[in-house]
DNA sequence: CTTAACTTGTGAATGAATTCACAAGCCTTA
DNA sequence: TAAGGCTTGTGAATTCATTCACAAGTTAAG
């Protein structure tokens, strides 16, 4: 398949959000124009994004809301259950453990890991915190699809190396550092420092 | 000034992170090649990014680490103090209140806001939680530069409208919804759902 | 059946971002 | 002073992403 740009995938994800909203409101069809207005883009962009995966609309009419939502879920791989380990049971880890968006999308949090004695054995919103010593062993046993990284920046790369070696192929990191991993491992980083500095830049360089 | 791409600003932010690391290790100069390797990009990209703002290097030698770090801080607007309100005192708000990256970059959290009676009056890691009723009044009094939004998705747009009307010109949102604001308001969104679905897509569409 | 009003899907055109490639400058050594 | 080894800064070339523009298909109304 042709390589799909990251920006395209992000928009597909946004379209799905709007469609779910439309589904709840009982609307049955929607045009690329309406979808575009909701997402702050153009109708041509919407149609082009979808065209990479097929023709889902009807000319003159638009898209069937439930059908397109289903197709997008399929494209994005949201049909199956994804198994998740959280590594780092600090404040961010805790916030993620209770984040309902995970379950809503079929992401099941199996466990959290930490190296601090006063966290190990406790629960993080129903998720038990285990000793990070057992990380590799548990990865081999429970085969998580995704590791969410919420450890301090200076430990992030070390954990990446460990989980990649143990067989994990997708990582979502909240550490403010550049991570290096083999090409076949999908790494996404949510970098707060970067976002803040982006705002600072925008505020500083106004027209 | 020529319009600077978002991706460029994000890279500048990353370069600054590496330079701070080099500063701590006492290194005095660095080449675009080394900076590129650290950031997973190319030396030409590094030089092009910097060239939008001036010529900071010495041919044959590279860049002075402290000088380039200083220039980048200046470009990114990190010299001054930025005043921040957090709106939404849930788990994510709490995680942000204790996030040290804010203070490190000169972002001062003035207060947090919530509408829940059992949170108002409490403290979130030293930050007092106020009644969201007083949001507009306090914005006018204390003139925050940035509002960080950690309210549930269905309330996010309403809060955006309120703070924009009260004069705020920069927003960092953690709500998984598309936000609409006037063009002169800088809005950044950290959308966890999008990142998760991006990973799901990557795992599903492996070559 | 015909016309009018819509809306999709997609090549072609445009615009934006990245990479190439090399002249110009700096440092060291002799 | 000259030569060799580096590295920057930047137009030009290339690659990638977005927007344009329109033929083709659909529906509704008369």
C-alpha cells in the first residue's frame, strides 16, 4: 500500500470523532463539506484523505454516517483489542490509568510498572502497579501491543531499549526527550515542553 | 517576517533540549551534523531551520553551544515569564500542576479553576483551585498569557469562548475535540485519542 | 423523461517542506 | 603564506502535501 502521511491519519481520527457525534445525534448522511467545516479543513482534503482507502460516498448525496464510521474504525485498526502496559506510575501515569478514552477505543491497560517501593503493589485506578524488575518477563508472558512511557526523561531511552528488546513494537512516550528505536517500532511522543515553547514562540512572534 | 512552519518551531525546541544537555556536559561547540543525529534529522535541515533567523555558526567549526542555546531561547520567547491559568482540576490538571517543565521554562502557574465544590479552595501541588465562576474576572485582573485546558471534551469549546472573550490569546488544550477560535488566538491541542489511533493504525498497517 | 441541484472521486496544478550540492569561510599545520 | 580538512549558509532541485476544477453519478421535482 502507498505510504500514508501522518497528517492524514490524524485527520481520519478527527473525522471518526465527528462521525461518532453525528451517529449519536441520529444523522444518517454527511457531506465532505460538513465534515471539513467541523475539522477546520477543506472538503477536497476530506475526499482526498478518504480516497487513499477507497470510495465510500455516493455522488450527489454524501457519506453514510454509520458506514463511514465503520470503515474508519477498520482503517485505524480499532476493531480489535489492544493490550497496554504503562511504565511509570507517577502523576501522568495515574492520569492515564483513569483515562476513559483507552477503554472506549478497545485499549486494555493490563498493568503499570514502577521502581519505587511505595508504589509497587498499590493500585492506580484499578490498575495494579508492579515492580519494573519484572518488565521483560511480563512482556514475554502477556504480550502487550503498546507500552505507554511516563518515566522521567533521563530514564526513557533505557526503558525503550528494554521493551523493544523484549518484543514491543509500539510506544507512546510522554518523556520530553528524543527517543531512538528501530524502524519497525512505532514511536509517538507527546512532548509538553515542545507545545509550550510553540505557544511561547507564537506569542512572541505575532505578525 | 516570513511565516515559520510549525514543524520548524518544534525542531528548534528539540535542538534547544540537546544544547542544554551539551551545556551541562561542558561542551563548547557543536556541528549541525551532531545536532541532526541527536534529533533524527539531517544536517541540512538543521542549518535551514536556523537560517530563517540568522547565521549563528562559524564555517569550518560549527556552533557555539551557549550562544546558540541563547539565540534559540530568544527566538522561542523563553526569556520572559509567561503567566498560566489551568482550567480543569482533574487528574490531568493535577499532573500538570506538578510538572516541573513549566517552571524550568519560565511558565508560572497562577491558579487552577474548577466547577466542583469539593475541589474549590483546595490546593493542587501548591496551586490553589478557584471557582470557575470567577474565571473572567480573574483573567482581567491577573492577565494570564496562556490558558491550559483540562476540562472534559464537551465543555472545552465553551471555556475557549469564555477565555478568548476575556482576552486570552494562547491556549493549550488536552480535550479530545476540535476547537475553534479566532485566527489571532494560538491554540495547540494534545489529543491522546489521536495518538493512540495513530499507533493502532501503525500496528494494523505494517508493510 | 428531462432538468436542476448536489456531491463525489480524482488527475492536474499549485504550494510547502526537505534535501542536494557547492561556493565561501575558518582553523591547523608546516 | 599555502594547503588540506572541516563546516556553514543558501540557491536550486526534488519530494511531498494540499487545493483546484471538473466529469460523472445521484436524487428530486415537474
